[in-house]
């Protein structure tokens, strides 16, 4: 199986038909220039499907919660005094707010959707746990601070066989965490932002694990709060004008 992002003769062809594309692929294969990709086994494919479905449900829940927040903000409802707006106390407070009838019906519909999605999420969490309960790679990742079962299962499913990476730099590049490097002439190389190539969900899981580790007492929390230069650091969803739901943590 070839990597479509690296088969540039097909992507830049002026005339694109199945016959011409097949001929270009055959020529590249004969010359040894066809960039191949690793094909996961059946177990890894099943884990990837489970993780992808869970990610879809989490994103759907975030959208539903954002719609409820948008309704409250549109009618100038003050912030909820409770920690969780969609918990027991938060829902009781939400039912006491003065809202138009159609908006209240919409909020009730969103709450029913959240309950249904919560049930589906519990089922998927159980299926993912059963699929990786005996995996030694998952058990090894669970020893890292901030990594829970879902994060470990998602990383193992996204990466697959570690033996296919000749070095740790290749693994970092696979998930798109390697910085871009620019150099002109004899000047020093300049490192920019990360490339963000590869699976975005794997990077999101790593960010979630880092945020969980920064909240636990220890040196990682001190580094997150002060940073190497002593400046105060805040996570993206604590920046002005942002919320946890906008960062996908709901």
C-alpha cells in the first residue's frame, strides 16, 4: 500500500484517469520509488475503529454542550455556580432559569442527547478496556503519570507496531510532534512549530495526558505553572475568551 501524500506524480498530473494513475504507480513500483506504508493487522484495525468511534462521541458531546452554553449566553443567563452544569446540581439550577419555551425545549432535547451519548460512551470504554486489558504496551504506558487507560489504548492503536520505527525521531515524526526546521545558507537552523502531520487524535491524547500530569502534585505541575523561565503558564482552555468545551475536554 502506497502513501498517497508522497506520490506526487499522480497528485500533480494534468490528466488524471484510472489508467494513467495505474501506469504511474506501476512505473514507480518497478523503479523502487513507490513510498510504502505500514498496514496494521486485524487487532490494531479493530482498536483504531473503537478509538475513532469514541472520539466521534466525545466531539458530539462537546458540540451539544456548546449549544447549551450558547443558548444561555444569548439570553444573558449568569454562569452556573456549580462546577458541572450538566451534573445533578447543574441541571437543577438550569431548570430554574427563566428562558423562552422553545429554548427550554431545545435544552431538554440536548440533555437527552447527552444522556444517550453518555451511555454509548460507557459501552465503548468497556469495549476498549476489554480489547487492551492484556496488552503489555498498554500496561507500560499506564505507569506514566497522566496516562489513563483510554489514552494508552488510543496511542497504542494509533502507533501500532513500534518495531517499524528505526528511531525515536521517526516515532515523533509519525505523530507530527517534530518541529519544522528552516535554514538558509550558512545561517543557524531555526526551529518553528510542530509539523502536525499524522493522526491528530494521537496528539490530542498526548495533550490530555500532559494536562492530567500537570495537575498532579510533583515537578511536572511546577514546570507547567512557572515554566523554565519563571513565567506563569496556563493551558489553552484557561486563556481569556476560551472554555474547556472549546478545547475538546468535555
